[in-house]
C-alpha cells in the first residue's frame, strides 16, 4: 500500500486486524516482515496528531476536571480574599516529584508495549503505543528533562508502587510518557508556589515555574507552555 492510498479512517488499525497483532493475512508482511516497518504504520504515527478526540471523551474529562474550580479563602489585612486553587497531577520520574496541570491529563493507563519506528525512535521519542486501538506518540519525559533513574531506595508513598503511562494533551496534541510512580490529583493555590532556586533558574532549559511542598517532598510544578513547545520542536 502506497502512502497516498492511506485513508484517514479506522483502516489505520490494520496492524491489529490483519497485521502482526491480528491474523497476519496482510500481503505487505512478505515485504516489510513487521508492521512497524510498513509505511502505513509510520504514516499513522505522523498523522495521529491531526485527529480530533471523540466528543464524548472530551465531555467526560471536562466534567471531571471542572471540579478544580474550588476556592480557598485568605485573610489579607482585614479582608478575606478568595483564591482559586489549581488542580495538578503529581507523578515521579526517577527521584524527582513533578506536577502538571490536571487540565492536561487525559488518562492514566498501565505500561503498554512501545513500538519503535525505524530511523525515528531515540532516547526521547520512544515510538508509538496503542490506546484502545489508536496509536499515540510515546516520549521519555525523564530523558527530555535530564532526570537520572533512581538507584537504591525508592521514594515510597504507598507500600506498592506501580509504573504507569500518562496521556496528556496540549493544544490538541496528545503525548504519552511513562512514569515511575503516580499519586493522582492534588489542589494547591498560587501562594503555595515557591520560587525556583537561582542555581536551577539559570539553567538554559528550565521547565519549572514553581515549587510546592507535598507529603514532605518538594514538587516541581512544570511550565506546560514551555515544556510542550520545546517537545514539539524536538520530536515532531
């Protein structure tokens, strides 16, 4: 099948139907051996960012994340001022605890098989993963941020630690990245955010907009605007 013949439809799921993950009846397997070497599979990876999320999926998460509009009260002088809280998703990469705006987090899923793309996959762009039959770009946020893998004792919040994959979306672009541990949602208000230390802010690529305390841990609240802009330039 030639690239120009690839339609924008569910036929892009052919690897799960007649390919390696299906009944292997696809005649292209004789030429490409594996689906990940087929131009259809590569084209799907490049084009998936152009699709729109199902409306019911958007509605479900819109209703869920709308709960973040709760407010806290702060006494300033003789006045009581209401401050809107920020809902963030907290996760761990290596020995670092990080947070992203909950509005970006669309799903948390078990670790899935990552299918590499010939001549494209690297330390940051890991490849493609299947999410309910649809392919998604998978990146290593740990590698991109230069976070070292944790050695020795792991920072345990609960007795059992599960690695997960987090699905986020920024400006219509979905991203999937594995995390070593995920806590879930947490509410903070802007005044809880502390300044980034000078030694960190002088770094040429600093994606932290503030730090806050959580369960005796320092959590870096990531600047999603800068982070995903830089990722788009690096990966897409």
